[in-house]
């Protein structure tokens, strides 16, 4: 990210409608740009490594590798993106804080 470039955001959610809604919300603000998306944790880890976004929006409950596991893996990287969980399940909040998200 440079001083004039938008903040890059990567969306991870197994529901396509949720990804589309997040994309629409982000694209309303010219300071942010969606750089990619994934429908599961496996895809997310590969694409985030390739694209190196500033922010990763993570769904927590997904089949396979869930959002908490993605956050754990990303937190071990030298320069992880900021991680924001997008979920309707408040019982995951403590685990999310433990992952520094």
C-alpha cells in the first residue's frame, strides 16, 4: 500500500451472497478495494499469500479449514494482514481475540 493507493481487502466466506454483500459495502468507499476472495480456508491461505492484502475479512464457520484456523496460520506469518471476523456467532469472540483478530 502506498500513500495514495486504496487499502486492499480480501474476503473469505463460504456463502457467495455474503461475499457479494461485503464486496458492495467495501466498494462504496474509495479508500478500500477488494483484491480477491475465497470460499473456504484452503483457498484463502493460498490467495492471501499471493495477494498480500492489508485486511482479511474472515467468516468463522466454514467447512474444512475455518476462519479461526486461517487466522492462526496467518498470525504466524511475518507481515499478516489485519484480520476482521464477520460472523453471527458471538460465542467465537474469545477465540477470535486469542488469535489477535
